[in-house]
C-alpha cells in the first residue's frame, strides 16, 4: 500500500502546486484573492460547497456516529441537510441581492454596513472565530489521530497536525480562494468515489443491505430506532440540530462566501440541488460503514474502528485512496475556514489594499496556530463538536436574517443581544450556566428568544427605509 500511497500523494501535491501557481497570477487585489472573481459556475460550486461541508468528520466522525447512536443519525443528518438545501434555494437570492447592494467583502463587513456600526461586524467576526476554531480543529485532529493509528511508529499526533497545517497554509496563502475551490473539487470527487466504494464493500460482506441490518438487530436492536442506545435523539436535540444545520449557509463565512460568488442565481439553484444529491449519497454511504462497524467493531475506539473499516478491511488501492481522501478533506475544509476568517477580518479593515492584504495574510497564520493548539486539546467526538460549532454560529441567524430582509433602519439592539446569547451558550458548554432552562436546551431557547426579538425590533422598533439600489 505504501508505494501506491506515495505515488498518488505526489500526484495530489503536484495538482495543488499547479492550482496555486495558476491562480496566483490572477490574484491582483483582495477581491480576487478572497472572492475568486465572483464568477463560479454550478459544477465548481457543488464540489467546493460539498468539500467545505463534508470533510474529515464525514469519513471519520459520521460512520462512528452511526455506529454509536444508530439510524436516528439519518434524521439528524440527512433530513437536516435536505432542509438546508431548500434554505439555500429560497433565501440565497435575497442574500446575494443584499450582498450586491452593500458591496460584499465578507459577512462581518456586510453586518457592519447593514447595521451602520462596526461593532455589529466585530460581533459577527468574533462569533465566527470562536465557533469555527473548534470545527477546524476537529478536521486536523480527526486526520491526525487516524494517521497516528494507521502508522503508529511514524509520527505523534502533533507531528501529523503540523504537516497538514503547513501544507494548507502554503497552498492557501499562495493561491487564494480560487486555488482552494479547485482543490475542493478534486477533494470532493475523491471523497465521493472512495466512500461509496468502501460502503459497497462493507455491505457486500453481508450479502445485501437487509442482511446487514438483520445482523445489526442481533447485535443491538436499539441502533435501529430513536432515541438510540444512548438516548441522544430526543425531539429537542433533533429540532435544535435541524435549526443549526439549516442556518449554516447564512452564518458560517466560508459557506456564505461560496453562495455570494456563484455566477448567477441559476448557477446557485443548480449548485444547491447538486449539493443535496451529494449529501444524500455521502450520508447513506457513511450509514452503511457505521452499521458495518456496529456489527464487527462495536467496542473499538474511533481511531481503531476507522483504521479497520477504511484501511485494513480494504484492498491496498482503496486503502491508499482512503488515506489520501482523508488528508485532502482535512486540508480542503480547514483552509476554507481559516481563509474565510481572513476574509472576514479584511472586510472590517480600511486602508490601502495591499497593506490590508498583508495584514490579513499574517492574521491567517495566527488563526492557523490557534487551530493547531486547539486540535491538540479537543476531544475525539468529532460529530458532536461539529454540531456545537453549527449551533454556536446559528445564534447569529436572527441578526443576519434581519439585515438581509429588513427594510427598516437597524439599531444595535439585536447584535448586542446576539453577543450575550453566544456568551450564555459558551457558559452552558463550560457548565457555568445551566444546560437547560424551563425544560428547554440552552441553544434552542436562545435561538427562540433571539428570533422573537428580531421580529419585535423589526416590526415595532424602527422607521421604514428604502433599500439601497443594486449596483
């Protein structure tokens, strides 16, 4: 397997170098560097958004999540992703319209312009930073623990994490968003093909899907119903998770940017439909791998299970591509999100473009170092950490939706309450404040309160104004 892995890894790195050199020549200012010229077609759009959303936690976290919590994970993941696709189609037009009228450079800058106050932008940036850092860290940690389990004598976890971050930083710093998009397409194709092959092999061991589920029922019948063996899938958990995932396209900067840079609304529509198809295929494939693990490896750790299912139980060729796919996924998603944080910072800075671009590139390196430190400290529960990230950024949704749809002069009440809500949510995660109040989960309660405040401030608090003309 090692010679095959080395060969395809060299080819992959060669492709990254080529993408970086080609796109570097086109990056003449911060707009082209951070927004890729804003003319992305539907095919590139499908794969860059899919690669941003489905990453290391897809190949490592989701199979383990199905193995641990059962088929209720389908409701958590597949149904929520389908609703997210509908949200992109229905709200994406208005988001793009608002972005065009406000000369979009980043979500934080957009909020500062809509609320006529930079503190709204700072709140958005800090919220994105706080909740994206754990999400990026789990990508790095996920692949690092996997590589350490597969090659235990090669490098420690921190060594693998260092190599991944170094490749990611060099690549994204040189090529900008356009290079990242090309990398996303390559990574998305590898992920889609390899995970489907592995899922097929897992099912084939039992003859067919019916036999696999029959065996799962013998091992642990609670895996085939909700709330699952550990009682995770309560109605509140599913509702709160649905809201968190549906809000991703409008609250996480790396996804918002990809919606904005689509060539036109028709390309956005096609991209959203393609993303939905991609999501259903990927989630079903990880379900099959997870159920395979529930039967064969119910007691192994996450790293050991993934190493068995994706490497040891596969042919050398498939195993080599699985390792490459995991590394590519970690790089692709992590650089998208760290780069997006750089774009958010740039959208808040004013001054000469080249100087601001230099400051932003230095900040990207700082963001990467923070992610590296966090990746060494975080836990191995990848899907739950990802969900926490989604829930945290979802708290900004009422503030952002108000900015998109409101025709009234906006005050700072809602951004201030959003900041307070994020602090309360963080406090609940650290057990400084209760996790539930009046029988409601903290994240669900906060999003309900912020939504009610948004309606109150929008319809009763301010005088109506005309929307800016679209340039």
